[in-house]
C-alpha cells in the first residue's frame, strides 16, 4: 500500500512539475506596414441578391434575351481592348468588373445557362496576367486591381456555379495554354508539366486560416511543385507538410490528401531565363526533388523564406526557382491585421512579410494554366471561408486563443513521445517544431471553428428550406458571425 501511495505521489509530482508554464521564447514578429484590402460593398452584395430574386421572376425567354445582350456588350468591351496594354488606373478593368457584377445574378437565375460566364472570366484573367507584366506589382493600384479581378470575378463565377444544375456545372476551366518543353502528365484532365506549381486548398481548419489570413484573403492554402521523371513519366509532388516537413508524394497520395480545389500555374515561356533554357522548370523541380531526399527539411512555422534550413509550402517552390534566377512572389505577401498576427503568432509564425499561397496567383511571371473544383465540395469551401472570416473578425476585435492548462502535462508527455518518433524518422502526434502549448492552442482554434461551423450549417439548412436556393457568400458570413454570438 505504501508503495502504491508513493507511486501516486511521484505521478502527482511529475504532473505538477509538467503543469508549470515555461516562458515562451518568441522573437519579435516581423510585421507588415500595409493596409488590408477591404471590399466594403455590403450594399452591393445585397442588391445582387435582390437582382437574382427579381430575375427568377422574369419569363425564361425574356431573361435569356437580356443576358445575351449584356454578354455581347461585355464581350465588346474586352474585344475593343484586346490588343492594348491596359494599366490598372485606366478604369477598363473597373468597368469590366462592374458590368460582370451586373450580369452575374441574371445568369444565376437562368434555367438554361451556357458557360459564357466561365469563358469570359478566363479571357479576362488571361488578359490581366498579360497586362500585369508591365505593372509595378508593388503599387496599391496594381495589387488591388489584380485582386479584384482574379479573386472577385472567381467568387462571382462560383456563386453562379453553385446555383447551377449538375450538367451546367463546370469543374475544370482552361485559362492559358502556356507552352512548355518539360515532360508532362494528365491530372484530372489537365496537362501538367514538370516544374508547374499546383496551388490548392486543403480541407483542414487551419487551411481556411492560411487562405483567409492575409491582407488579400484568397482561396488557396498550399503550394506544391511537380517533378516528372523523364524516363518513366512518373509524377512526384514535392511539398512541405506541417506534420513531416518537406516530403515527396506520388500523384495518388497528393490527390488522396483532401483538396477542395487546385490551380495549375506555369512560368511564362517568354521569361528571359526560359528562353535561354526551356528545360529550366524541370531542372528546378529536379533540384528540390533531390534536395528533399538529401537532407531532412523540417516545416518552417516561422514562415521565413530567407532561411532554407526549414521550409513552409510556398517556400519549396520559390526556393527551387531561386536557384535558377527566378524570384517568385514579385510582390511579397503582407499580413497587417493585429488579430491575425496575434493568432498566427500563437502557431509560431514570426514573419508577416512573407509568401502566402493565394498571392502566387497575382505573380506576372506565372500563367494560370487551368483550375479544378468539385461541385459537391465547392459550397463547403465557401462555408469554411465564411466561418474563418467570422473568426478573424473576432480576432481583430481582441479575442485570443487559449488552452486548457490542466491538459498541459498530457500535451508535454505527448510532445516528448513525438520527439522520440521524430528522432527515428517518424511523424509525431505533435508536429516537429510545434510545442505543447502551441498544440493546445491549435486545439482551441479547431474547436472554435467546428462549433461555429456546426451552428452556421443549421442556419444554412433553414435558409435553403425557406428560400429554395443556396445562400450566397455574404449571407454565409453573416450567418457565421451570428453563430459566434449565440
């Protein structure tokens, strides 16, 4: 009995010892001095939904005629500027944006939709990528115009797609047939070349944070570079994972890792470096493919793309191309909101002038080749974004992530076990580079996300039952915000 009591006292002592908070060794975060982009268009979004409801009451043939006329006018504007280099301050893209917003709710209300909205958007995004080669991408006018068109019009197209029947839904869109001399494979109907960058959105809660926690909130949370073996045509994806650092995945492993969407991006064939060496993208992918096998590269929670001893996902692609004289992310990503900085700092992020996955889309050195999305999970992507936007709003109001102090000893034991697994080359329950407190705060974040999402989904179901259509994104954000006050 005495031995048992002694054992319990020892266990209690160890527990109390592990309960002692350790001083957090955080460096001063490198903060951005930018101003986050804000749409501030609540009245516009509400008017678009009203226009959609009015359009649903218009006889089908009459509505089709109106849409056809407006589509012709939009095409005419784009055709008139086809061979001109439009500057961001010219107002042409602002006009295209306004006119597209005008026609979008009418198309969404059509019973028999064509794919004009998808084709027009892809023509516009190809045009702006060409024009932006001559812009100063560090200027606010260039950044804002690129974002409004590439992100804003995508969001509009997806609102239409979500109101479409299965046969009207377009899952794969082809944007620019950028030539490439490197080996290629087919991925979900898209010809992907060695050295291409695959920008995707993961299904985890933290993926929503990565895609939305930015001065220019986006749709993507992950970047991988593809390498294709010249002899076997076998594709491999080199990517950085929080759980295991930089690793190589087969195509099946990459696709089986839940993705809500992905986009294929490729260096422009007219880049000086590619004109001198057309196989450069393949060589860049081979370099990082070999590098990831030569040394263990842990995940970089600090998001410091100047230090290649550890890497986060964006850094894998940028580091590979940097070796061959191509510096991606022509304009650095910035995170300026105090609430986002506070929450990300809890996860170990110290650099808020960095390279975020979504911002790669605006790099003029890269062409958007194609984009894929699945209808069944597209709406889920929108719900996750809305929940994250609501949580970010609370973070910016001063709400902080917390953790259960009584679980700290347990987390520390799990971390010790994880370190043991890491030492023999295996993944730990708590990722390498993440401490026990950080892991507990991550749990708090995930719990908040799931709770808000659960309540939001009840509101969505009630909305669908009452209105007989899917709520648009601005309604989703409103529902998520209300869910946090319940």
